[in-house]
């Protein structure tokens, strides 16, 4: 049920309120059906896409014998587009599960410094070596950061997405900085880069689903336009907020917060103040 209230005024005299009640049951049901349809289709696409991607990888590795230069080039096109479609399918599944309430959090005390270290060592440094990109990373964490009450898999997903964005949109010889500070209630994590930045008119749009700026530097990077929408939803599910600061041509700064575990004998409780 949607309710709209409007005061009735005349010559600064209040006469009452006009109330409009609208039944939106059908709209809600249609929206739910849409989300379930997207989830089903995405799930059905995932299996054949995994096979296409897997066999393309095997052929490029020489599993089917030596190939001519033209064959390698065509297979590389298949692999690259299969990777893009696989990314889209995964993002569609993520966003549809969040919309339908199927995404739940396994909240436990979590050492955010350890998670950051694992992502940098296991993911970020691997991308630098694999893509031969010259980037430096600085990590600045407060000493003795408190444990946060969070889902480790989801926090890893959040940080990986933000760090990947910084990696993708920061040119060679740029810098990425990861920092974390704390208050009595929250730990604040920041991912900052010296990349291409975001135009002022686009900052309010970057969390919209499927939005990608009409910028050559953005369009040349593969992406679905769903990553930041998913990240924002996961942060809000933790009771946090995501704040962005950016200047076109100078870089971007994304900061989010996670609740601190309250040391009162109950490891699942969180600070509310």
C-alpha cells in the first residue's frame, strides 16, 4: 500500500490533509517476478558459459594440439567475451539474490587487517604480475584495530571489488592506498587511488545498476555496471555506509564502515551508538 499525504492550505490557514491510498500489490509482484526471472535465467546461463570458457582455456593451452595464429586469435576473442558474459551472469545473480532477500550474512568477529592482507597478497599482487602493470600499493592500518561484526566472504567481495576498480582505472605508475581507522563503534576502511577519477555529474550515478560513464577510459575496461550497486547493498546489509570522494583526473576515494564487536561476552552483538 502506497500512501501520499498533502496538506490543504489557504491564506496560511490549515484546513486539513488530502490522503491518497494506492494499492501497489501488483507492482510489487511484478518486480518480484522480474527478479526471480533474472535469477533463473542467470543460473541457467552459468553452466554452458562455464563449459565454453573452460574449453576455450584448454585449447589456448594447447590441449587440442598446436594451432595456427589465426585460430589462437579467434579463440582469444571467444575467451574474452565468455569472461565478460560470465562476469555479467555472476553480477546478475548477486543483485537478484540481494533484491529477493536470498542473500544472508554469516556475522562473526572478523579481523579486517587479516582480510586486507589476504586480498593484497593473494589477489592484487597476482593481478600485477599477470597483467604486468606497474602500480604501487600502500597499506596504512591503525594499530590494534578492533574486530568487526561481519561476514568474511561478503567483506572480501566488497574489498576485492573496490580494489579491482582502483586497479582498473589507475594508469601505470599510479598508486593505490588502503587504510583503516576505528572509533568505539565502527572501523572505517578506505580504498584510494591516483586514477582517472569521476566527473562531478557522475558521482551520484555510479551506484545505479548498469551505469557506466560515457568516457573512453571507462568504456575500454570490461564491466557490467553492477559492481558498485552490489557493494553498496552488501555494506548497507552490514549496517554501514559507502561514501565516495573523487576529482576528475586526480583519483577516487571510497570509504565504508563496519560495526565493531562489543566485548560484553556476546561475540555476535554490535555497537549501536
